[in-house]
C-alpha cells in the first residue's frame, strides 16, 4: 500500500490533470453542474454495481470516476469563487470531528461543564460524549446533526427526495428509530405486515386500482421495516433476486436460441423445466 505522502501526491496529480482538462479540453471546458449531474448519477450506479459484484478492480476504477466528479464540481465552485476542494475537505473533516465527540473529545465524557465545540453553545456536551456502542453512536449522530447550525431542521429532513424508493423507505424508518419511534419487539412487526397484506387483498378484490396501489405501498413499507428490524438490507436483497432472475431467464433464452425455438413458441411448462434446470446449476 502507498504512504500518506504518495496518496497526497496522487490526489494532487488528479487535481492538476483536472485543471489542465478544464482549460484545454473543449468537452471538459463546457461542462456545468447541470450537465454533469446525469453522468454523476450513472457513475454512482456503476460503482454500486461493482460493489454488489465485489469486483476489486472495477470498484477501484469506479471510485476514480466518482472522485473525478467530486473534483469537477469543486473546480466549478472555485471558478465561481464559491468554494474549492480544500473547503470541501475541511467542511467534511470539521463535520466528522463534530459528530464524533466520543473520539475527539473524550475528556468531556461525563464532565459537568464540558467545553463547547465551535458550532454553538450546545455542541459537544456530555449527552453526546458517552457513546459506548455502535447503536449509541448512530443515535447520537442523528441528534447531533440537528444541533448543527446548518444541519437538518427535522428528523427526516436529511433524507434526499431523489433517493430510490426502497432505500428512502429504509432511511426514513431508520431515522425515526434513532429518536425512539420504533417497534419495542421486532416480532411485533409481522402482525403489521399481515395486516397490510390483508388490506391489499381486500382492495385487489374490489378492483380499486388507486386504493390497491396505496395498500401495496403500505405493504412494501411494512416488509422493508421488517427487513430493517432483522438487520437485512432490502435494496441488496431485491438486487440479488434481480440478478438471480436475470441469470435463470437468460439460461432459458440461450436454450431457445440453441434449439431454434423462439421463447414465444415455448410452453410455460417447458420454460419452468429450464428454469429449474438453471436453478439446479447454481
């Protein structure tokens, strides 16, 4: 692995190349926050894909692509005299230190009059200093965020509106948990899941599309809640199922091509048999 000096030199080299491209490349020169945004979303999903597949080389490559976008936005901010990459790094570091008083200010743990941190008179008090485990750290993190001068104004205020729905539901539930709004016994969530499923079935029988869609949302939200309580990641779970379905369906399709029989001419029984064959090979 590289030394800290080598890491800093590599980061500086990246910034130098970005500066050169911004000045001399016609494409890089014309980019704006708005034009880069769709590419940033795409690069983030490509990184997520590499992470799901646990492909080391691809993870490294995609991290670089995401880092390029971070540098690009910082460069645009610098050109507008708004901020630069140093401001980005410093704000991040300041935030991390502020949100980890149990690490950076251990002398304040249990102190009757702890010295406040530089983010307001209430920051850094002992209520957030005595974090004994991971759950306590996470609970404190959410509460500290609301005490920051530019932090979230509400418990759910930090959940991005553009998050994919499954991840958003999980984050909403998790944030509510940190302030005590959660099931006392995780087993109790299953009665809620069954209740929502029954309500969905009622509306489906009535063939009320609008109400059925609402009840479907409630049911999925309850299932995601159950996954959270059992420490399962619902987004990872559904993606694994997506990939499993793709593998097995591709097996059916490849067989249809091999025997010269289009999928549309195959019976459901034939496709089921091939599906089970693909399943047995996994």
